[in-house]
């Protein structure tokens, strides 16, 4: 079964500190995300004020379960506090092929 990618692009709130946001992201990853069923990796990309989360899971079911969670823990709430939700776009992809890595 092919892996799945949960892809989210967004901007931070005005005045939000990128270094502080990255600390919140790392804490969320290390203490929560990395322990979820099917989790493989989380890459964060940045281009100017646009950020992108590229989360890879074993299955589409695993990816959607994370995205649809509606009871965020304290780590997630801290992470979300930096994000301008009006700028968010999310997509799910099935990995057809992978080169390298």
C-alpha cells in the first residue's frame, strides 16, 4: 500500500516569531506527532512568509485521522496559536513514486 502525504500551506500571524514557532513545532513533533499511528516524517518548508508542512504517513487513513482530529492537546494548541488560519490550504496525496531519500 502506498504512503500518504498530508500537505498544509499557511502563513504565521503578524508579529509571530518564526524561531518560537519552530520550537513549538519540534515539541509537537517529538512529544505527539511522532507517536501517532502510521507517522513516518514531518518536513517544514519556508519561502518568505509562506510555510509548508509535509507530513508523511504509512496510509491515507493514518494521514486523515491526524488532520481530522478535533480535540487538540496543549502542544497542538500552542502550535496553532502562531498560525493565520485564513491562509491555510490543505491537501492529501498518495505517493505514486519516490526517488532518493
